């Protein structure tokens, strides 16, 4: 089946948002609420195993501050902390503090020019996606994506396949007509369970994870003057991801 659409994860894939974006926003929310919690870079790397900000806060409280969860208002307090975190994070994005990963803007433009449809499948909150796209690619960029699956639109977050299945339904396409892009093992599990061939561009937080089953594993999307390194798969001697290479990977990927 011909490749028709590309479905992108956001955090860690389109942009390195976690260490210097989401993490300080969580910490600012904790400080504002008078909590002594602080997520340093190492601890945050461990907490990334839990996708979803509210889920991550709940998990942290359960393991490090269980008394917090005994409070009858614990769920409300988690929601309030997460709303504050989102407010801090959006302010960072709006300041242009978080750029796209190298090659992302070029690839998105080339994909549009090549007639490929675009979509997003992420566990982060929808407003975070819209503001990231607008602050990096311009006001019209959210409209480039026919489906933006984000946050609580599905009950089960990655590594469950639900967000990818939601996006496929919105696109009206079978998994076999699409390629997914991920940076983490949780994300790859989600896309593969949805039946999607998946290109992985890992990053500092995910480099040690296992990416068995990826159509290709790369250090990034690459640019003509700044090539990616290929860690698994056949990049046909190319230096960067472009629609032609994606069509080759889509044709040759084995989806179980
Ligand atoms: C991203 C996440 C998100 C962000 C925080 O995972 O797990 O929770 O860290 O966003 P993926 P929110 O890249 O696999 O989608 O606080 O808005 O949940
Ligand atoms: Mg990710």
C-alpha cells in the first residue's frame, strides 16, 4: 500500500521538550504550590517511564510522598498542579525557548510538498502542541496537521496504542498507509501495537532504550549539511530523512 500519511510524536521527536521544557515547568508548579518536590535531570529521566503529566505527578507522589495522596482533595490538587505546570510550560514555548529538532521543519515542509498528509499522536496536552507548532513554524502550522491526537482524548496513554488508533480513525486510513515517528520505547510500543511502521529518532533521555521493531533507528532527522547517524536500518547512504527515503522505509518495513 502506498505511503499516504506521517504521524508524529511531539515530545522528544519534534522537539527536545522534556529536560529543559516540561521538567522546569513541573518544578515551577511544585514551588508555586509550596511543595518541596524537585525533579532533577536524573530523576526526571526515570519518571519519563510514566507518560502523561498528571500520571507522572501521581506516580511520583505514590512513591516519594504517599501522604499527599491520602488527602481527600489529592486528585484535585494533582489537576491544579498540572494546570499550573501547563501554564509555565506554555509561557516557555511562547518565548521561543524550545526549538524544533534539526531537520523537522524541513521534513514537514517537504512532506507537505510531496502530498503526504500529516498528523500528531502525543500524550502531552493539546494546547502544548498548538503553541509549540505556532512558536516554531508560524501561526498556520497547526492547520498542517489533519488530526492532532493529544492528552486525555483517549483514556489509556502510551505505551497503549489508543492514541494512534484514534488518529488513524480521524485520518480514515489503515495503519499500512502511514509511518509513525517516535523517540522512546513507550512511544514505539504504542505505534507498533497500532500496526504502524515506525522511524525512531532517539535523544539523550531515550538513547539506552530498546528499539527492536523500528523501521529505522537514527540519531535525528539530519540535515543536508549535518547528517544523521544510522544506528539500525538501511538509510541507502543518505544523510537526512526526506519523503523519498520515507517511501523506501515504508515499502520495506516489516510490520508484525
Ligand atoms: C510525552 C509525555 C508527556 C510530557 C508532559 O510522552 O509523557 O507527559 O512529558 O506533557 P510522548 P503533559 O512523547 O511519548 O507522547 O504534562 O501535558 O502530560
Ligand atoms: Mg516522545
